[in-house]
C-alpha cells in the first residue's frame, strides 16, 4: 500500500484535518490572549501604589473601555475601599480634613485581587476552553471508531463464492485491516502531539504573561479584610463620640463663662452709663428748681 493511498483514505484524512484545524485554532486563541495580556500588563506597570488615589479615574476609564477586562474590573471595583476624608472646621473657622480611618491611606480591597484577575477570567474564558480540552479525547476516539468501521466494511466485502474471489476478498481484508490499524496509530499520535504542542504554547503565550499580570495587580492593591476595616471604623467612631461627649459636658461651663463675660463687657457699662445719665438729669433738675425758687415732691424723691 503506497503512501498516497494511505493519506487519501477518508478516515485518515478526517483525523489529519481535525488535528491541523485544532492546532490552528489553539495557536490563534493563545496568540489573542497573549496580545491582550501584554497590553494589560504594559498599562499596569505605569502605575504605583501611591498613584492610585489621584490617578484612579484614569485607571477606571481605561479598564471600562477595554472589553477584555471590563467585566472583571467592574466586579473588582465594588470591593475597593477609598481613603475618604471628612471636612471639619477648627477654632478659626477654617476647614481641615481628617481621614475616616488611620490605617486606610490608599485604595485597598476587601477581597484578594486574584479572586477576580485569575486564569479563568483572563485566559480560559476568552475562548472555548472546554472544546479545546476535549480535542485530544476526540482525536483518540477517532481511532477505534474508524478502525472498527473499516473492519466492518472489510468483512462485508468478503466473497466466498469462488476461489478467485475468496483470495481477492481476503487480500482486500488484509489491506483494510492495515488501514484500520493505521487510523488508530495516527489518531493516538495526533492526540499526543496536540497535547504536547498545546501545553508548550499555553505555558509560553498564556501562563507567563498571566503570572506577571496577577503579580502586578497584587502589588498595586493592598488587601484588607472587611472585619478589620469595620473594627477600625468602630475605633474611630468611639474616639469621635468621646470627644463629642466631653464637649457636651463642658458646654454649660463654657456657656456660663461666655454669658458672664458678655454681661461684664456689654451690659454693665451700659447700666453704668444709664445711671450716670439719670444722675446728671436729676442734678440739672435740682439746679433749675433752685433758680426758680420752687420745690416738688418728685425733686425730693430724686
């Protein structure tokens, strides 16, 4: 049996075409993933942990505009905790800003970033990974399928009507058996070859860039547990409540002091001036009465 006849046999041809198509599909998808992971990594390396507070809008806009990571980013963004500040007025009526929590000084997350940015979200979900994982099984399954199909067809062609036909049909049976065995060999060999090529491509095109991306994201966002953050907020609330309580307790004394100071500085001088004016008026009335030579009980009263 020549090689031309072997590789033009329909079962062998089906196995070879399936193998070549699977390799092309695998290469194209892994190149696509590799390209997007490199773009993502080149964007992340431009940022530092200290830059996140004032460059977060830039990160958010780029992430939302990139369809490769937009969905994952929107889920991850819901777990972020920002370093919020509250505006307070001091004694001079000037605004001062105080952090809500003393431990949250930059953008942190309550969930590990690797929970969102992982192999599933950045690699396997970007192509039909389940189909790609079943290709070795499909190739291997072609072997026994076409082997027994060829054997069944060959047995159906045996003709024992004459000696010549018997010899010819047996020769055809042997040729079909050889082709059937060869189909199994090619199918199993294609399956093993595909597994080797796929693993090498995945490690080079996907696993390496993915590890760099996840490492960079983990360094950018600190992970803080929600329980720890709530405890920190509780501590800060207790401190503020204690300050408010002290202020309420001291408020009557401050009010009394302020009232006494207001009376001493404003009301007392006014009353003194009023009494002085009345005395002056009384003195003038007495002088007028002496000049006129008359007296009145009202004058005696004053």
